[in-house]
C-alpha cells in the first residue's frame, strides 16, 4: 500500500525487484532507471497510474518486464525496442492506447509478449511500422515466441501471414478484436483453437476454426477463367487448322485423279501403204 518511493533508484546493484500485488498507487518513478543492473521488474497487480517511463530503457540487462494489471495509460516507450535483453514483456490489463514502435519487433530473443486488455487500435498492418494498434509483418522474425496475446483490443485488418514463421508459439490469442479476412493456415496455426480467434469482425478460414469459408479471390478467379478460355480457344484453332489442311489435301488428290491422259487412235496400216 502506498507509492513507490523515488529513492528506490539508489539501489543500483539490485538484480530483481518484485513489488507485485501490494496495492501500490501513483506513478512509476523515473529514478527506477538508475537501477541499471536489474534483470527482472514485477510491478503487476497494483494500481499504478500514469505512463510507462522512458527511463526503463536504460536497463541494458533487463530480461523481464511485468507491468500488467495496473492502470497505466499512453504509449509504450519507443526505446523499449532497443533493450535487446528483453525476453518477457507483460503489459496486459492496462489502458495503453497508443502505438507500438517498429523496433519493438527487433527483440529477436523475445519469448512472451502479452498486450491484451488494453485500448490498442488501428490496422493490423503488413508494414514494418507501429502497432498503432497494429501487428507488423516483421513480427514473424521473432521466431521463438511462446506467448503472443493481443486479445481484447480494437485491432483491425488481417492477421499477417508472416506469423506462420513463428516456431514455438504455445499461446496465441487475437480474440475480441475487429479482425477480418483469412486466418493463416500454415506453420503452427492448425494447432490453435477456435477460441484464439473468436469475437472478431469478419475472419474466415478454410479449416477448423468455426468461421465461414473465405470467398474466392476475384482477381485470381478472373485470371483462371481467362487462362481456361484461352486454352479452349487455342484447341479450337488447332482443330480448325487441321481440318482445313485435311480438306485441302483431299481436294488436291481428287483433282489429280480427274486429269485424264490423251488417248491415241490406233489403226491398221497395210504393207502397201508403208511403201
């Protein structure tokens, strides 16, 4: 109970800080950035308010950041994507409502990422940029993710196909958003349950996820029909040409048989006429 004291930052050699579920209120003090040896911070399950301080990005040894279950607002600090040691990030159950920086997805050692139950919004983009509520295509490069939870936000657009590249996701959840279009069907996606995708706007799937089948791509359908029509036309042209060639040869043969040789009239010539 109470607030986190500012002079906590004087514990510069501390390796782990666990103040979870203590009914703490107030903001996270910026002085926490002085604790440069910290490897783990757990402030979850409190009543902390304000924004996530950029000072957390000064902790070059930080492996786990747990700020879930508070009342934090505003953006996720852009500089968090530069803390290469981060392996577990829990920011769920807050009121975060801004963007996730593009360099966030450069955390190639990331194992757990939970951003559920916030107010993230925007396009689930295929661009490298922010999560403006969006999940960029480049997230597929973070291949060792075990937990990926974006549920209960206001995310729109489609699920990037690059997520099929993830090698070990055990927990994947994008339910309760506004996603649409096809659910990827490669990689580990066939192993996920329908609840991972439930309560979205207009998802479709050819597989088991209890969504309607995806409509056929109109462009591909048109192209396929054009190719089939072209092949049929080519076959017809070949057949017509063969028939014409056959008829021409037949006519030529008929003409040659109609041409008769000149007949020679023979008569008997007597010996006297020869003289």
